[in-house]
C-alpha cells in the first residue's frame, strides 16, 4: 500500500473497514461464535493465532488457551539467557595443571567445537605447556538425571546435554563404499569413536548424536582433546580419564569461547539447536543457584524468572528450554508478550521471505512466532497448531495479507 497516493488513503481505509466488518462476523475474529474448526477458513482445527499491530489485535483465536509451543519456546529461553547472563557473556572452560596432569573443567559451553579446542591448545602451547602426563575431564558442573523428553534416535536434535561436551555431542562422519570411516569435517580428526559408531551405517556422510551415556560423551571429549592437542605439539603421556578438579587450584588457562551470547543465540535460533538451548538454561540455573546444575534447578530458575515478568504457570510452563518436551505449555498471548520483550533482539531470529520467524515442529505440532512487516516496526504474531494438519504457512500468508491491509497511523512511522 505504500505505493499509493495520499488521495488513495480514504478509499483504502473504506475497503479495510469493509474487510474487517466482514471478518468480525466470522469465527476467525470471534472464536466464541463457532468451533475452532470453522475459524480462519478452516485452517485451525486445534490451535491459536494472534496478530497485533502496536497494541491493537488484528487477529485473535484461542489466545488464552495453552498449547504445545515446540521450538518457539527457544524465544523464551533466549530472553531468559540474555537477561540473566548479559549480551557480553561468553562461556568459559577452565584448564588446571597439577602434578603434570591437565584438568579440563567444563561449565556448559554449547559451542565448544573443534575450532575452539584448537585455539585452546594453541594458547596452552603459547604459555609453555608442551608436555603433560594425562588429561583429566571434569563435567561435574551439571548433574543431570535421565529425562523423558529426549528421543532414542541418533538424530542431532536428540543430542544429550553435559557440562563438558564437544561439537554439540554429535559426530559428522563419512562412510566410504568400502567401509572406510573418516571425519566429514576438516577441523575434526578421525577418532576411534567414529569408527565404532559407523559400524552399521550405510555409505555416505551424516551427522549423528551420541547416545545418552556419560561414558560415551566423555570418551568423545577425551579423544578429541588428545588428537587436537597432539596436533598442536603438546605431548600427552598417558591419555585421558574422568575425574574431579582438585580444590584450591589456580587455572593455568581460562578459555572463553570466541562467540558472545547474541552470536550463540543467533546460531541456535537459526538451526533450532535443542542441545544449545538446554545448555543455556542449565548454565543459568548453575549461575543462579550454584553448581551442579540439575533439571529441577533449571525449572526453578524458569519459574522464578517468568513469574517476575508477570507470567503464571498456566500462561507459560517451561519444563526444559528447547521445546522438545510435551510437558511444555504456553498460550499465544504469553508468546506475544514474550515477543514484545524480545523485540530489541528480533534481528537474532531467522528471516524467511521478509518475516522474522522461529518455527516449532513436533509430531502433530506446527508453530510459528515472530514479526511481520518490518517496515511498520515489526508486528508480533503467533501461530500455535496442535493438530495433524500443518496449515501454518497458509495462516502466515493470510496474516501477512491482513498486516499489509491495515492502515498505518502517523505514530507508526519512524
């Protein structure tokens, strides 16, 4: 509508008024007038849709009914992390020397990837550390009981959480037609663990998650640290083992990840990384209540933080931070309020066809949350479908049409 002349404005307002008048007679704008199955052209069988223009609702369907949010919940987790950790926060891994042993203590860094381990090794060598007896891995910053929201697959979205973890607890491997196994990443050496996990895989390249066994997670860390440290010229006599860092010991190296929190969040939201989301939540819990972080502490910090923003548990219940659990709940109105609070950080969301949007998908769950019409100051919208039919793209297209048809008041210009 921005291409029209000023004289067109009265006509456009008249047409919009007629459009809204007809729409207001339909269940899409008045859920009480009919069943949800009849709303929004039959696109919403069981779900909620909400669109707001600078405080004025344009569409409101089942706005106060709790639904499964799936990965749109990562917006809530991101907001919590930004407020509690701060935008300048960087995850830290501590390295200690005692009796020629190198202790590596993790604090939940979700982006401790091979490149970061290589930088860590270079900094150790620059400090004159070129020979050690063994590496001792300390993951005691988290103490996590088994949870049911992880699946039993080797898909990356099921990667387990741990205080010390590398490469998102996933391995990227290539299996040749003759069965030979190699790392699919130049920066990551081929490790014995990779050969073990590729034993029953077909030829090709694929990324798989580690099983939820602490011993396997630690083995991956140990093998990767050994390989990369040796490549950097650090001699290691006796390999690695699990252990606990001695008390009253000063770090030989305090390694901060190269990514700050906004950079980390942008990558997490783009790839919808469940592992990263829960590493963040658990790290917030450890900072607030002390280590070790537990799932109960994670839920406690979520309850405390969102209650402080005025949300009750019937508005928002965060069982974990990624959206994987079917115990998570949120109303569309709550999600919209979160989007208002997140507006200053909206550029962290992925952009798709001119819309800033976070998707959320589980079996029978199809959600979007984000911002329409950036030329008008970004209008928050929420689509939460808990139904077999995935109609969210058609609903989003309709919301886009409605947002473009709404008149722009002078106060909306910047």
